[in-house]
C-alpha cells in the first residue's frame, strides 16, 4: 500500500515515517499542508500500526486505581458511553437520570462499573457536567476497557 502524491506522481510506502514523508514531499516540490500529510499518512512502529488512543488522555494513574475524566449528558434517551470529546479530553457518558439529588452521578458510577468491572466514585464535579471519577483497579485494564467501549 502506498500514498500517492498529486504533484509529482510519486508513491510513498506507508511504512515511511511522518518526517521522512514530509521530506520526500518537499523534495518532490509538493505544496501540501502538514495537517493534510498527517491525515494521509499512517505511522508504523515495529511492524504494527500505532493507533492514537485519545481515551488515554482522560485516564490518569493513581494509587489503587485511576482517575477518569468524563462529560456527562443527563436526561438522554439511552445510557452508555457515547464517544470522546477531544477538545475537553473527556469521555462522553450519556445517562437517562436527571441531574437532581445525585441520580446522574450514581448512574455514571454504575456505567463505569459495568464497563470496567471495578467500583467507581465521583471525586470532582458533583454538580457539574464535567466530572472526575476514581475507578479502583488496574489502570491499564481500565484504560483498555474504556478505549474498547468508546470505539464501539
């Protein structure tokens, strides 16, 4: 598989690193924006595709577990993980409960417990949509399970 440049008609193997790809394009006289090159290039490391896992940005290691940053959307039509907000670096969690008397917080804790298999508790943002939850357990397993749920 190759990346074909428009101006020079050259094929660049996808195993080429991003910096090498930029040099090849500049030598070929291509006027291409860096952001476009990044979108069209896959970076390979030791034979495997490096997938940028933005979910890892929302998970921080702590003693005994991990802190997870979430953006809660209350009174939704269905409950569950909806995706990832790359600007806020938070996992989007939709809950059916209204944000009164801690009902949305409790449902958020239950959703993370269901996904990770570990108990969780809201530690920051009790009255905000942007919350931080502490999840007890192995931080690596927590990050993997959250990534899998976001990618579904």
